[in-house]
């Protein structure tokens, strides 16, 4: 950016990072650039193209290109998130809010995705790695001169070096350290060894076409000179509550159940490309996401996610709101689905799982509750993704077919109590859902409950605190059915963590799905460096998953976001609402 930066006063910016449902990965990533929703999804537009619009002069000035004002440094930037952080230890972090905080503000990765082109861009790394011809050896160099925000006790500054890299790999790879999500992404890494202060080598167990991306974005670094070195004690290191990073901000205050506050790091090494104009950042914990538009109207929130589609449509027609906000609608690579615990006596049978999908009225929810702001999906990728076999359509709502499948699986009402049974066990189960969800999903779950009851299956719905569900219930397979979400890579999302049998105990295969064919296809996909051949493998995977229905794939929802007209240079990128180059107008 060549324009000069001038100071801004005391503007406050609050941005909503609340998810529509439980999200199990950190990056917010959209669908591929040219992907178009399949006809069966009910949506026909280019899913990668965000729609940003203004209905007032104030709104038009706010959007990128609508104002000639210069960038302004300063002010307090407040966000809100739907769940409080459990830890900000960069190795053991696991929830989506923790990952967003660590990746963007405290510990930026070696490489990041450029938010519009989705190209890999070196960040903490000095350049892209040198890759051996057999794709088993990756030589990385750290950017020199990057400093930890706290040095040694005597005040001596400490740079980020390969000593931190080797230490962090030791923690990441030790089973005594609870680093489930990181180990899943880096499962093919054999070793990480320093060559000198800035150079290190990553050896792979086998070739993997996404190594640069996965290691570059998912390897996590902690300060070797400050951390607890005992793996058994590392997860409880005080740095988890008082993190020391090297990113654009540093934490100054953490008030439990209220907020965290950060101040801008004056030595932020990437300010030329990611300026982050605000001097301070405050993130409030807001468990009731439905309050976000009200806070926005009161001036306490400047970027708000609206999770009630009916309210969204009403706001778009309100001229007063046109003066307050610009409106943004965009699809991310996020999938909402119900995982079935295959250890359950009923859900171990693929016919039963298929019946569950046939009984969920997805089209009704899309049309009546999402009002078209969602697509019905047939697999673990967002609607329109190239990985989806175009010949595999989402299963229809079909209670009669579902009843036949349940009968084939041996279920009948043998004692006349109105509930199906088999082998002396009645078909009753509990669906766990995150405490913070959306009106559309709430309605869909109730309709699902009603449809199940009509065929003789009893389902109870239980709301569970998000962290409890994500960090305890799901990893321990302590559920019968659970509604979750996944935000994946922008292209070619790796299914290893979710559907490979290795990930039942070592990843996020929460349903406990085992399929030799699925394992073989995932492994072959990971080793294939030819894009066309990978797509064919992905299509085979899609067909296998569509047949087995390890989960009931529901929706790819659209993000609906309000941004205050006090902002300037506002643009929704293909990676979503990345605000590193937005600023406030003059008071």
C-alpha cells in the first residue's frame, strides 16, 4: 500500500466471529473459485463470489473504492466470539475461536493463503520450501529478525529460531501432549530437524501433495525459551493463559467470561502487507449469537453475523439500517452435518444411517427457514466443490423408503409401544447440539424429531456447551448423534481427519467410521500429485460415503454479515471478512 497512514482517534470496532454451529477447524475458507452449486442443491449462483451491497450513500462510501480517504491508524477493535477460550497455547489449542485468535493475531503460520487468489504466500517463512524430487524432504527457512514479544528475564530480545521449531515439534509429536487437531493435519511428518538458526528440514513418511500447505499452515510454534519443557506438564503451562507470540497483537488482559484485550505489536514483521490499523483489539465472549444485531444497532458491534435469516431479509428492506450497515452474503467451505456414533447398536448399520438422512427434511428447512441462503449437500464438501461426483445427488426426503430400510435392518414394533426395537433394544437416541445454533437448524431438528417419531424412532435433543461438545464429548465418542460443522480448505479438503479409520482415536473421525475402501482411497488421494487423478479418487470417495452415510450431510449455509458504515475499504474476500486492511473514517 503506497498511501500514507494518518492517526485515528478512539473509534471502536466490534466484529462477530460467532459460528452458526460448532466448527471444528480454524481457517474460514470458501469453495473453489469456479464452483457452481449443483441443481439439486437449490442454488445456482457462483458460490465463491461474495455479494456486498449498500443501500445508502453512507454504505457506498464504506465499501472498497467508495471513498478517497487515507488509511487511518488507531482505535480499539472489538470482536465477539461465541465461546470463551480454553487455552491460547499454540500447540494444544483446539476450538475454532482459539485457532482464529492464534493463527491471525498471536502466532501467524509459516505460510498463509492470499485472501483473494488463494495462493500460498510465505509469512513467518522467508520463502517457499525447497522440495526434494521424491517429495520426502522439505527445507524451510525462517524469516530472520522476527522477535518474540517477550525475551529473556534480563530483557534480552529473543528471535524466533529453529530452536523453537524443534521444541514445538517435540511437543506436537509427544502423545502426552493433547494436540489432537495438529497431529491429525501433520500425521505424515516423520521428523523436523534444525540445520542452523533459520533453516530446518521436514522429513515425510511418504509423499503427500499437500505437504507445503498442511505443514506451512498447521505447524505451530511456541517460545522454547519460556515454555515448560516437560511434555506431561506442557498443556498446563501458564503461557496458555498469558500467551507470548510474534504476531500483529499481544495479549494484555484476560477477564474470564467477559473479554480478552490485546494491543498492537509495534514490531509486527508483516505490517507492509497486513497492516492491521487498529492499535487495540478486544474480543468479548458472547454466547447468545442472536444478540449480535442488537449490539450492532446500539453501536457496540461494528461487524455482526446475523443467524436469523428472516431478520436478515427484514433488515435489508429497512432504510434506517441502510444508513447503519452494508450487507454481505457469501458462501464459505463450511458443512453442517449430523455424525452418528457407529458404536451405537442401531447406527452401526449403514441402512439405518441412510434412513436417518431420508427422514431429515433438508429441502423444507432450506426453503422455509434458510429462505434459500443455504444449499443441501450430499457429502463432506461444500455444494459445488469439484470433489463432489456430479452424478451423486443429495438423498430426497422419503419416509417410506426410510421405513423399508429400517425394516430390512431388523427393526419392528414388537411390543406395540409405538417405538421400533431390535434384539430387545428400543430405538431411542439423543441428539447433542451446540448450545449456540441457528433458528433454521433449531426448526430442522424439531421437524426431524417429528418425522422420526412417525416411523417409530424416538429422538431427544440436548443442548451442550460448545467447548464440552468439541473437546470432551466428540473426541471421546460420548454421544449417539451430534450436530456439528466443519470449515475446510478452499480446495481439495483432506478427509483423513474425519473419515480415515486411523483418526478414530487420533483425529476427528468422531463417528468411528471404518471402511477399508475409504481408507485406501484417502491414502491414494494424498499420494497423487496429478490433479485430474485426484478428482477421480475424490469422486470415488464421494460415492463410497454416499453409500455408507457415516454422517447425515445437511447444509452449506451462507454467511450473512452486517458491517458498520463507519468503516472504510470494506471488502469481503474469498476467505471471508478478513479486515487487515480496513480502517475507520474520520470522526
